[in-house]
C-alpha cells in the first residue's frame, strides 16, 4: 500500500501469463524427454523452473564473457 493508505494497482498480468505459458511449454518438453518414472517427472518440473538459467549460461559461454 502507498503511504497515504491507498492501494496501488500493478498491471503486469500479461507478463505473468507469458511466463506461465513458457513454464508449461518447458514442463511438457522436459517431461516428454524423461524416462517417465516419478522422479524423472519431478526432475522435469524442476528443470522447467530453472531452464532460463541454462539459456543465459550458454549464451554467456558463447560470447566468452
């Protein structure tokens, strides 16, 4: 809330929807390449959360930063 007691409205819901779609797509991909076991699916869901880290790492590695 703002200092004067009024609530602020933040309108960035479209980014949340885009991130949700990216997560769902990554989860589908990582689960489809897993072996289908319970822990393979759990690992696929965890990889879907952190896949942007892999992308940034490999891009920086290509740029030799």
